[in-house]
């Protein structure tokens, strides 16, 4: 008769692999005797091992090692109610083994229920809460969507549009939109995209600057969801042919949010983008928390100490320009200074600062307000964005007549801001005499601190970084806290240009942007790429992330 090998105990296996010591095991066994529960859970609770350690020893796979093209037949095996209750979903079947993605891979009762129901041997696969949510929503949908669909299905497709105003007040649609907003806030998303296509509506969140799929809704949900958002933003729900903009103030227990809503008509319906602004974020920011290197911060603070002149912050949309300007205003704000801003829109309210909202519909443009506020005895003027010649001319004139002017421009780099003003039609001598400094910036993703580990870059990355040694670089391997991306949060990289006499002479000659760049580098300007590489060497971000953000400019 064959001898069945004795299965090695968990504690002994952990000791053999050097994960714990015998002394730690003995302590864990004493705690287990007092409190009960599984030994693995006790070891995790005591901080002696991680869940990844336990999964590795027990041979439990991670979800990302499994083919996620789930057979629809598998989903019919287990009732949806049971899957939602136990936070699990079957992902594949091999012979008599059913692989089930679970949040709690040690939930013996759930596995026993599933074993009795299906007749299969259950093999747990470790998954995060977000992964399970995504899979359940993908294959079964949100409960709010299902509930709202039942309401909509009472009417025909044509009738749905007619009763839309009533539908937007129905509880299922309200719950659906509220659940999307709450989920976006909890995931620290900056934008929500609701996009209609021929057969479905796609919902995506932008987290840390990157869009990712959240869910799909049936096509017939489009009108009801968009109309509900419009009602919340005080927009015209009957107008579907023209773009609209609105805002939703949202106060929650731990959040004070301002939601900016933009709608545009597409061939399949209205696309909605909701920008989420957390008012609490700006309250905690100071200049030293914006990601400036010590070298660049010194230059920027010197710009702000000037009693007059123009300071520009440049970069693409979503690069944190407004946050930098608001933080600068906070540092300048005092009883002795009269600070006035002209913005479109006013994104954050600053105590002690006079903020003006542009209203183009009534003819109140940047230029209209700027001409008036010069008679309001300002010390500091902040212009949300220089968009046209009129605004640019008033800005440079104000900067040369005793006012400190802060504003933004959309250019790829710092020297480009100076040539852009000249290209707009501002006289070169006005630009040379008014501009004191330019800050170009981008946002790059931070390495997740929870799963950060040493990393050896490939040849392309080393060549981009201009270093020979592969030592000193880090990467995030992916964990539950960063949703397996390896990144969590963002930080700015900067290029700070001080307008000195050599640059002023080149501006007067209408020099090309590349000539200005070479002169700025000679004066000590650190390029965006170099600042990014410095942050990668500090273990803050990765070379790949710097390549993603600045490589396009390098090629140009």
C-alpha cells in the first residue's frame, strides 16, 4: 500500500523558508490558543508575516496570473447573490477544480458553501476589493444600474426620452450617480468621464493622471444618467445640441468638494466630464510641498519676493499650474497686501484674497476686469490664464507699473512662454522688462511606498537617464493599496527660468526659443528631464514615468 506523505504544518514551512523564527511561532501559537482563529491570520495580525508571504507558502495564486476571459458558463454555476455576499467570483475551471477569486482566501465557510453547491474542489485565488468590484460590475453590473434598468424597461426606447425629466428624480438613477461620485472620491480620481457609444456607455476615472476603465452601462441608461448630472449642476436638461458647463458643490463628512461639469454633444449622445476638486487639499499645501528641488524652490521664492514684475507658470492642462499659483498666493497673503485674482473659473476660495469670476456670456472677459482692477490699488494680481493679446498686454503693462503679476500659459517649456508672448503681439521690450521668471511643470506618478522595491533599469532607460550604473533605482511591484499599478499619488517636476540680462537681450532681438533655452541653461536652469531623473534617483518616481511624461518634448 502506498504511503501518503504527511502534509507539512504551516508554522514549520514558514520557519524553513526563513520567514519567521521558532520563537515567533511559539508566541503566535500561544495567542492562537487564547483567541482562536487560523494560525496564518494570527501571524498576520501580529505583524510577523504579510498576506503575500502566506499566499506564497500556501500556493495561492494572485488574480493577475489568471486569464480573466471568464467563461459565461462559469458565472451561471454560482448565484450572483452568493458571489456578492462572499466577495468572490469564479475565474476558470480545470478538471474538477474551480478557481475562485476571493478577497478573503481563508474564508473556509464560503469555500465549503461553494464546494457543496457546485461539487467542485475550490482553489482560492487572491484578489483585492477593487478587482472583485470590477469583475462583478463587468459581468453582473452595479445593483443601482440593474434597479434603474428595471424602471427604464417599463417604457419603450422612444418613450424613455419623453419621461426623462421624471426619471432623473427616481431613486435608482440618483443612487447610481451618487455611487459613481463616491467611488471616484474614494479612489482620489481627478475626473469622471461618462462616454456614450453605439451600444453602451463607458465610465472611466482619471487617477494619478491616467484614465482607467470603471464600468459599462447599457446604452439606454445614457439619457437618465446625463440628465441627473445636469440637474445636479443646474444645467438645461432639454438642451442636448450645445456644450454646457456647470458646477456641483458637494459637502460630505470628510470631504468638501467642488465638482466642475462639462457636457458636449457627440454622434451617440452627450459626453460628460466631471472634474473633482477637493477644497481641503489647497489648505494643507505650502511651497515646500509642491515638489520643488531646493535649487528650484530658492529661485521661485525669489520671484515672489519681487514687488513688481510678471511670473508665469506653464504646462499642459492638468499639470498642476493652478495649484502652484494658489499656493504662491497663500504664501504672499497678508494684511499689508491687496491681492486680486481674475479667474475662469474660480477653483478654490482663499480667505483674504479678492477673487473675481470671468463671465464671458455677459461680456465680462479677462480684459474687462483687468482694466477695472488696476483702479482697485492692487499689490498682487493673479490672472487665471493669458489667452489673448488684450490680456497679455494688460498683464505686462501691470507688471511694469508696480504690480506683481502671476499667471499661466500653455507652452511646452519655460523659454517657450517668453516667445509665446511675443508671438501673440506683445512688443519684445515689454516682455523683456516685465517678465522676471517662468516655471514650467509636469506631474509624474509617485512610486507606491507600500510596495516600493529596488529595480534594475533596462538599457533604454539608462540611456535616457544618462547614467551607466543601474544602482539606486526603484519601482513599485503593485499591491492592493495602489490597485496593482505600482504608483500612488503624484509629484511635480519643474524647470525654473530666471529672466536675467542675457535673456533680456535675446528677447529684444526676437530670438528663437532654442536660443533662449541655451542661454537659460548657461544661466543655471535645470531642464524638466534632469529634475525628473533626479527624483527617480531619489526613489520618488521611475525612469519609465519620466520618459512617459517628457519624452515627447525630448524628441521635439
